[in-house]
């Protein structure tokens, strides 16, 4: 029963995360202004949530590492969405589990196995498709930042892996840092119409605050492998919403790269799930 509840929470988080690409595309602001405003809204709501559940903020090196990764993830993701397609951004960020392999090797001295290496090679083959496509379409910088958001997102996945870590504290502090450093860019904006404000509210309330609350609750009940498999719907739904409501389409070569990346990550996680039984 607990695992079913956990899967539901992770699924809800993935659904809420998936609206990010569309909302960022629709808001006519600079990416830093968008990131600052959405994180400000989210950190207020998560602060209220922490108060309600009587969860005290913890500050230590492990928590600060997670907070920095959270800041990098939200900031790089927002900028990348403005510089390349939403599909490219979310699929390249979805490479995070592969970068976890390298972080585990780096921090815990756990050498990658053959399947780890095979999955990594497959994912990087998919990434190459995006970069070849970026050379012709002018999306190269956005693609680079999207990959870097995947690197930082790997750190977010590992927030509970270190001794004395506390994921909720890392989420709160990371979003607070994003808000403090980026919200000032809002004063340079001039369009405060319904679309802009509505998009920012949707990003802050649903795509960040509620999504991460659901995710934190889900991770308490289900294994990380199950969670990562469940969140695989995000790189599928995200570009679908953008295609339907913003009419931004993925290029054929980028589509090939997306299929390779998603298949490699999902296949790798399935292999881990079978092996762990």
C-alpha cells in the first residue's frame, strides 16, 4: 500500500514537472527573471509546508551540496528552454541517472560495471545527435546548458545518498538561493499580462513547489529505481504539451537522439531493478 502511494506521488511529481517547458515558453520574460519569480513563489510555499509538518531546516555540507545542485538545475533548465527546444532540454536533462554513475564513482569509489558503461555510451551517442542537430539549427548553447542541467540534476537525485543529508532542506535552500540571485531580473520586465503572471504562478505553485513536495514524499516510499522509471513520462509529456499548445516541433535528428537517450536510461533502470531482486 505504501509503495502504491509512493508511486502515485512520484507520478504526480512527473506530471507537474512536465508543464515546465510549455510555461517557460509562454512567459515573455528573460529566463533569469522567470527562474527568480517561480523559485520565490515555490520557496514560500515549501517554507509553509515545512512549518506545517514541523520539519526543521538542516545546514551541513551534504545539504549545501544538494542546495547548489538544486540551484544549478532550476537555473540551467530555464535558460536552456529559452535557447533550444523544450524537447531537447528535457531529454538532455533526463540523462541525469547516467551522470549519477560518475558521481558514485567519484564520491563513493564504486567503479562502474559493464552495463553502467554500456548505458553511458548509449546515452552519449544520443547526446551527439542533439549536438549535431544544434550545429545546423543554432541550438548549440541551449543544448550544452541542458546537458549541464542534467549533471546538476544528478546531484539532486543523490541528495539522500550522503551522511546527514536532508532532501527537503536542500530543496528549500536551493530554491531560496535561486530566488535571491535571480528575482531582481523581474524589475527589468515590462509585460505583466495574464499570460506572463499565469505562467509564473503555474511554474512556482505546481511545477516547483507541489512537484517537489510530491517527489520528496514519493522517494520516502519507493526505491530510487522505481522513481526514476516512473518519471520517464516527463520527457515524453513535456514536448507533447509544447507541441500541442506552442507548436514547437522536434527535429528528426533530435527525435532519434531522444529515442536513444530515453531507451538507454529506461533500459538501464530496468536492468538495475531486475538485478536488485
